[in-house]
């Protein structure tokens, strides 16, 4: 799974890989870094189809996040607190809709370099 979590002072970009027993963790990490490097250096640009799938997923999750009155109220309160206006929903959606492959490449170069990454590895407890 891959997702991005926005915050006021920064954001998180997370890649979660669940490995099968015996899988080579170092190889999985190399594969993830190679994929990011390929996007960053332009040798494997994001396709319009991939970008559309991602945008559709974001939009779907956005709409699903408005199912209850509480969720709507929390979104409006967040906009008021972070943006200074509760009338930011359409502008927020447009920010995501405006993303293009060049922007993804730029962000990958600027923010997803290996030296900026933190890794958390969770291993199952050995059976006694």
C-alpha cells in the first residue's frame, strides 16, 4: 500500500510492504527505492492512466469521508482552522485534480530521496 498523509507543518508519504515468510527484505527495499528513483529521473514517468486511478481513489475516499454529519462538520472545522475559511472544499479537490506527471516527478525528486526516508520494520515475535 502507498499513501500520503497531509499535515499542517509537513506530510507523510508511506509505503507499506507486507512480506511473506522468507522474503528478502533488502530486495524489497531496493525495489521500492528503484521505483522511486525511476520516477525521479524520468526513466519511468507516471502514466496518465496511473495518475487518473490515483486521483479517482483520492476523490472516492474524499466523498466517502463525507457520509455522516460529524465527518462533514470535522472537515469544515479543519478547513476553518488550517485555511481560515470553511469554504475550501472545492479548492482542496482542485489541488489534487491539478496534479500532473511532471509535478509527481518534481515532488519525488524534492521529497522522496533515499536520504530523507525513515524506515520502520516490524517483525513478528518468534514462537516460543
